C-alpha cells in the first residue's frame, strides 16, 4: 500500500531552491534510508514528507488510513535530541507515556493498554530499568533511545527518524538496526530513516534514496531501485 508520495517537489528557504525534482514513493512494510553528504537537505526532505514544510512546486500526499483501514499514525524522531537540558522536568516514563495520547484526547485517563505499550517500548530500547530518571540526566545516546521509545509507544504505521543513531556506539547502533528490522518484519511498520552510516545499515534496508548534487549546484533525489545509474555517485 502506498503510504506517502512526493511528486516533482521543488523547495528552498531563500530564493534559491535546495531541493528539486524530488519524486518519492513510500510503501507500507518497507525500510527506506535517505542518504547524501552534509548539506544535502535530507532533513528538509523529511519535513516536506511529513507536511511540516510546504513545497514551492509539486505535491506531497499521505494516506489518511493504514492497510487495516484505521487512521494512519506517524511517529517522528527529529534531530537535536541533546537539546533536552539538565532542568527538563519530565521523567523517562512520563515522557514516553505521553506518546500514547496520539490515540485519544490529552484529557483522557490512560488505560492498561497505554501502560503496557509504554513499558514494551521502553524495554525494546533497554531503558525500562531507568524509567524514573529525569531526562536531563541522560547522555545523548540515551536521549535518542527514549525519543525512539516514545515514537514506538504510539504504535506508528510510519516511523520517520532523522539520524537516530547519533551519539550511539557501534554496539548500540547495531542493536538499533536490529530493533527497527523487527518493527518492519514483525509489525509491518514502515521506517524512513536519514543516515550517514550507510555501510552499517545497508544489510537491513529495503531501499535507499540518495540526494545528489546537480550540475547547477542544487540537490535532486534518486532511488537505488530506479535511477541511481543516471547520476553522479554520492561522495
């Protein structure tokens, strides 16, 4: 099932576009990596896909429902997780549990299912035993894990991750990739992930979207399944 599509998208922050000719299709049950050198507007592509930015030209469309006909749920883990400072008042448990409100009103009482999903998400990222700690006390890698746990607690159909392995050592990164593969294979979730660590992640991926520089200096998009042979390789 087609969950999201970008068609001939063009966008920029000034009068000069930073993305051009972007056509992307995202299907249910696949793990897609977005890659390219620094400055290649990878985060911008994710924000356009999510509807956080509006393109100058072209269209961005997301399905309203998942393959089961229920409302599509999207989990998003952005960059800058380390911005949580030492004074951030929430505990890990409170923060991850807040992801469950995507399934109803912020004023509702949480149910047993909400608590079960919260615990399961924290156990999956190895942070259940530390659930009473304040977020501001955590390392950068631990903050990445709890933000991923919050997204997983939402039981998303589409999980969008912007460099989720930042701050993790190699063992933790491999653990992350194993976890994400489990989400795709076991739950049928779709993962779209920006990464610089393509060599480590590639054995787990279904598809790679590369942002490559055009001759006139802008960036355009191609996928390994259709057009990667037509562009200069990413350095």
